[in-house]
C-alpha cells in the first residue's frame, strides 16, 4: 500500500473495472488503484483500511444495489 491517496473503483462489470483502472493508472501516480466487482467486498476492504481518505469511482447501478447505498455503508469512516 502506498502512502498516497488511493483510488477505489467499484463496478459490478469486470471489464469496466479493468478499463477504468487502466485509464486512471495512465496518469495517476499519488497512490494505488484498487478495483472491486463486489460492493460488499469493497465495503469490507474500505472499513478495514488504516486510512480514512480515498478517491472513489463508483457505478451508480450495481447488480442488486445502488452505488449510493455502498457510499452510505462506508460513510461513517469516510
């Protein structure tokens, strides 16, 4: 894990996650890029991180939930 500002991508489509991560990695060098296709796994990761600051790229229409619900889930820490 870097000491910078990480980017966390949450999208239920693996191809979208990969594309977004590739684009961000082309220009972003201040932190690491983490991708998740499962919003529950992403929430667990986020809640267990030491840092409580990150850049989020979240799909609004996740498979069975809203991306806003994901953000609500982690809002206490972030």
